[in-house]
């Protein structure tokens, strides 16, 4: 194989393993995914003569996990999901979590020599009291690889890559962001840490729920609180996070007109997003 063909083969394997990972409770799938993830970028660098990895925060953070897996110990990861009945009561861009014990991540940080990688681990993973969610970094790196493959005109095969392409095109058409923050914000007054401890479900149960999942699950899910009550239950930090996220993901555009601020929507906003936005603009 030429370097380009080897890269195409490995990237095709990565996207296949990525979609297997998102629907599997087997901890070994994370190991397979991390190995293919690192190999994909290494072969991409050889095929394109471009040094991408040294500047990619997600890659360096996830590579540290792969190295720990290979040379030290198990990651003790578990895949979890948000119940479909909770989707109206929580602000989350995806309903999947890949949780690692906090002590495992702290050990990896301690054993990592590069200060830059230590910083990237804390920046790209989501830290909770007892767990660290690494799925947002995995999700976003899959998006990175997709655009790298597209930029280099690589021939990536398989249904998984086709599904990724359809998802990216849908986001482009509807002005949704390709990348996620991964931050979970409960809208019922409970802390995110407590929500994860008490309410997220195992992957098997999540997959069973998905068989009957449709858009009405979100639209007509029973809300624990009205949107206004949800707003009042949010901390100022959570409100600020949602407002900044709407701007950074280009969900809205803010305009100044005669010293008054107003906005235009680039995508439909949820009721809680609308309330946070209006409250912020009033201030």
C-alpha cells in the first residue's frame, strides 16, 4: 500500500469503530477506538507530510489515555446515556457519556511529563466530582478527522463514514455547530454531579430506549419544571455558559441598534435558550 492508501484504510477503520463504540457497552471498544484514532492521525501525517497532532488538543489528550492503556493499566471506562424521558429536563448536545473514574485521570495527569498535555486533558475532558467524561473529546476528534479527510480528498469507505457525512451535511444545512462543548446542564435544579450519580443509565438500557425514540420524545417529554421555573433554577454561571455557547456556536448573532441589542436566530432555539438570551439582553 502507498501511505495514502494505508491512511484511507485506517481512517475507514476508525469511523467504523467509532460507531461501534457509540452503541456498545464493551469497555474494550474504547481501547480499539483509541488505538485506531492515534494510528489514523499518524498515517495522515505521513501521507500528507503535515504535522497536525502537535497542535491538536483533543488528539494529545486522547493519546495520553491510549498510552496509559498500553503501558500501565485499564481505564475502567463505562458508557452511559441520558434517559429519553429526561431530554426536556437537561441541556445536553448528545445523550452519550463515556465516564472514567476521576482518580484514573488524575493519575494520568500526574504521570504525564508534558505540561501542555496535562493542560489539554483538563481543557478537553469534562470533569465532574467522581468522574471524567471523555466522550466530547472523542466526538470532536471524529469531526476533526472527517474534515482532515475531506481536505486531503481521501477516499474513506464504509457506512459509518457515509453516516458521518450525512450528519455533517445536515448540520451545515440547518446551521448547527459541528463541535460540542459536552457540558451537561440539568434544568431541574439538581447539580450535574448528582444527576450523573443518580439518573444516567447503562448503555444496554439506553439502546433499548433508542428503539422507540423519535422527535416527539423530546417535544412531549414530561417536564419537571416549566421553562420559566427551569430558568430560575439555573445558576448565573450556567446562564452565562449557555449565552456564550449560543454565540460561539453561531446559533445566534447579536446586533447593536441605537444602543439596544437584538439578535437573529441561525437555528431554532429551545425555550430555555430563548429565556436565557432575553434575560441577558435585558441586562
